[in-house]
């Protein structure tokens, strides 16, 4: 198998990537966690499916779907396999979807397990088709993950042997031993059970002999009964033959007697039918003569009232009616509009004759006066506000002076204004000055109050003037709006008058065509013509119907005459048949007595026959019972003899399993394991010798396939080895295991090797020895995954893997 191309979409840290695998040694290097191992997981998933992995470990987080497509070749055939993972949106579970397998360009859609089965056949891997298991041969012959190799080395010996048995394909020996032991135990239990089944075999044989004797005696008695029965049957047959002949005559006589009243009834019925048909002919002729023919003649004489069609007249009526309705509607609307016009004229009075431009000039004058008045109001208000502010200030000063006059005795020894000694004289001077100031403030307040009162009166007058102007302006705007409405109403009245005039013209035009001037007379004329046309059309339909009924009566008369002629012929034939039947009854009347006598004799013979038949039935039942018992006992004896044969065979098998097969399987398994162990040990020593730096250390594989490291003849624990030495042991063990699995696996021919982190902890010298190992392996395609850059020197192809913003990228360096 050679890998060609791998396509990865939404797998772990990969979004969408194509990787080409060239021949030779290819190194995929990158930091830990960059996505190197994902490539190997994707390869294994493409070939064998999820196995024991969970889909969540492969599908990229947050992705609904992911896929892997692998192109590879086997035995010069080109293959392509595609597998997909789909996330369930309801429960977030992940499942494998149907995949595609292509062979030399021909593709087929298969289930995951069907793809695995096909891949195992393509690769010649002889292993069970378990969809939830990894391919053991692939894991140990082509690709063994580093962690799994460490797990194998750290396992307990018995568990490691179980794992290696699977890898070497010799687990079947152990399974065979276990199965053989289980079968031996089952055989022993079965032998004990079957021995109990045949204890009464001799007793069953004696019972069979007794049943056969009874069966023979009853067979002889049945033979005698059958002989007597034959004589009775012969006599019974002769009597029956003679009776049947007489019965046929009796039956014929009964039929003839039964036919005579039937023929008479038919004759009478046909006579009645003839009378009925003659009556129908008479009624039809009278109906034609007295009803249909006079009516038809009367209707044929009617003339058509006009050449115009009913639809034309209806269209004219609808046209005129529609025009009248519209005219009435317009007149009613005109009346309402005229009333509104009169009402508006009463309200407008002399203003109705004013021009809109004149009213607009008056409005503009009032707007200008209103604006000037508003300015004047604002100016007076500002002056009043200033006077009010000055009044408040003077009142505050007065209050301050009062407070100081009240507190002058409590000011202390010094004047707070000049700082001199505050004596009684000084206090009097202060009081005098403050009273003078208080008087001045009162005088100014009096003046301000007079001015404010006068200003408020003026402001109120200005405000009244402002409101009067606003009212005049509002009244003028109402007049302007009403005048506009009045002009609009005049336009509507003119429009309606024009429409009414147009309707009058249309009516005059259509009435003039027929010579009418009054519209009501014209409508009555059209309606009358329409009714006359309807009457004429109904008369024509009635004429057609009358002609149909007349013709139908004529046909009925002709048909009835034909039927009457046919019935008369049938009545003549019935009359002849009646005569023949009556003659035959007279001839056959003496047969009935002979039939009665023979019937009594036959009944006696039949009773004798029934008695013998009962005896035969009883004897046969007894014989059948003995026969069934014989068969049952013979079957039981045969089953017990078969059980005896099986018992003897099982005893032979039991001896063969315990004395031969189980010991032989033990010997074969030990021999096979010894041969595998010898070659495995040689391979391990060879690879370990190349990889170890220390010549004093050697290695071997013990009988439990545990690697043993010795230094100067003493065993050394693997856990105490250096990191590079541990890796050397793991790599040597892996290469030896790969080599052995290839050999022992039937049909396994691999030209591909995958190594996962094979040089972890190696020194530079050990790294260079890897080149020697790869050259000796001589494998056409080797894929190495490692973070060791030193391996670049002996790799044919180097791929760099790095993770950028959580997404892995692969680029080929060389």
C-alpha cells in the first residue's frame, strides 16, 4: 500500500487541507500540539473508520460536518476512500455518515462498516469485521502510535501476551483451547442427559409387538366386512339406476304440470299487454289530434314583433335607466349645493363680492398692526419689570436700615462704619442719617409706585388693543376661508350643470333614433318591446316542444303496433305448447305407483348399507388408532435409537477432545510462540544493537516478550534507563514487532511504514543511526512524525507543520 494524497476538512485543528505523500522517506515536523498526530489519525480513520475512538475526538469543535479523503494504491490499482462525520444539532452527538469508495475511478456509496470490509479485503488483512475495533495488523505492521507502544511495554506480562497474540494472529489457539474445554464440558452434560433418554427402549419394543398383533386381527375382520359391503353396494346400484330412470320421468311430469298454469298465465298476460298497447295508441292519436296539432298551427301563425334583439333592447333600457339615475343624482346634489350656496351668501353678505386680493391686503395690514402692538407691549413690560426690580431693591434697603436702627444700641464701643468711639452723640448722628436715608427711600418708592400704576394701566390698554387686532385678524381669515369655499362651491355647481346637460344630450340622441321625445314614453316602449320578444321566444320554444311531443306520439304508435303483432305470434305459439303439455300429462300418469314401490325397497337396502358402513368405519378407526400408535411407538423407538447413536458419537468426541485435541493445541501454541519468540528476539537484538551508544549494554526478549536490558551481565530496570535509551528500546521493540506481524499475518504485504516520534530523547549519535536503520529497512514509503529537526538531513521530503490562530498548516520545505 502506498499513500498518494490526503484531504482533511474540519478534522481537529485542520480547516481544509490537502497533503501529498511522495515516495521515499517523508518527515512531518513541528512543535508539540501543532497537529502532526492528527495526520496519522486521519489516515487511520480514512482506512478503518472510528474504531474504538469517539467522533468528538476527530471532528473540529463548532463544526457541523467534517471529512477525510485518502487516495492510495495497492497492487497497481488506484483507490479513493472518503469518510465523513456529522454532528447532530439536537443532542450534539457525532456519527459517521455514509462514505465513498472509488476503485480506478469507479465510485460507490457504502456504509462505514461496508467500507471497512472492502478495505480489509483490498489490503489482504485477515481479521474480524468489527466496526468498533482498530485494525490490529495495521497497528502493529504499519503504524504503532508512540503512546500505544509505551502502553504495551508497561503492561503486565500476561496482558502483553494477550495483546501480542492478537497482533501475531495466534490468539485463535487460545480461543480454540477455551472452546474445546467448553465443548468437552457441554458434551459431558449432554451424554448424561441422553443416557436418561434411552432407559425405556426395551419396554417400547415390547409395546410395539402387541400393537402390531391387534392391528393384524382387525385388518382381517375389515376384509370380511368389505366383501359383504360390495354385494350390498351392487344391489343398491341396480335399484338406484332403475329408480333414477323412473325419477327422470317423474321429474319431467312435474315440470310439464308446472308449465301448464305458467303457459296459461303467459297467454292471459300477453292478451292484457295487447289491450294496453291498443289503449296507448288510441290515447296518443287523440292527444295529437285534439291537443298538439291545433296548438302547433296557432303558434306557427305568430309574427316577430321587432327586428331588434332582446339584448339590444336590454342594453338601451340599461343605458337610459343609468343616465336617468345619474341625472337624478346630479339634480339632488345640485339642489344641496344651491342650498349651501344660499347659506354661504347669507353669511358673507357684502363680502361675497370682494376680490381675494383686497381681502389679503386687509389681512397684511392687520398682521403689521399686530406686530407693532406686540413690540409696544414688550417695551412697556420691560419698563415695568425694571421699576419692579428697583422697588424690590429699595424695600430691601429700607428693611436693612430698620434692622440697623433697631440694633444700634447693641453695636458695642466702636462704630462699625468709621471705627471711632461710639458714644450717645455718635449714635444720635447715626440714627439721624439713617432716618434721612429712610425718608429718601420712601420718597423714591412713592414715585416708582405712581409710575408703575400708570404703566400697568397703559399696558392693560395696549393689551386690549392687541386682542382687538387679533380678533379682527381671525374674523378676516374666517371670511377669506368662507369666500374660498364659496368660489369652490360655485365651480362644483357649474360642473354638475354641465354633466346634467351632457346627459340630456345623450338621451335626446338615443331617443331621436326611435322618434321619441319623452324619456318615460321611450322607456315604456322599450320595456313593452322586450316583453313581446320574450313572449315570441317562449312561443317558439313551446312550438318546438309541441312538435317534439307530436313526433314522439307518432313513434310510440308505430312501435306499439309492431309490438302487438309480435305478441300475437307469441300467443299462437303458447296455445300450441299448452295443447302438447296437456297431452303428455295424460300419457305419463301411470308411472307414479311404480316409483313408490321401488323407493320403499331401495330405502330398506340403504339402511342395511348404513349398518355395514358403521361397522367398517368403527373398524377402520380402530385400525387407524393402532396404526397411529404403532407409528408413534416406532418413532419413539427410532428417536431413542438415534439418541443411542448420538450418545455413542458424543462419547467418542468427548474422548477425542480430552485425550487428543486439547493436548495437541497446547503443544502447537507453545511451538508457534517459541518460533515467533526466537525471531522476535533476533530482530530486537539487531535493532537495539544499532541504536544503543553503550557497548556494555545488551538486550533480549524473555519468554513473556518482556524486553530485558543487561549491562556487564546484570539485568537493569528499564525505568532507570536514560530517555534516549528508553526510546531506543521502544523503537527496537516496535521494529521487531512490525517485522513479525508482517510475516505471520496471512496476505500481509506492506511497502509502507509509519513511525510516530521514534527518536524522543535520542542523542545526535543515535539520531544518525536512524539513517542506518531506515536504509536497512529498504521500505519504498516511510512516514515519520517527529519534532526533531536533525532528522531533516536523511529525509527525502520534509513537511513543516505549524499552528496559526488555532488552525494547523502544512508546507513542504524540501
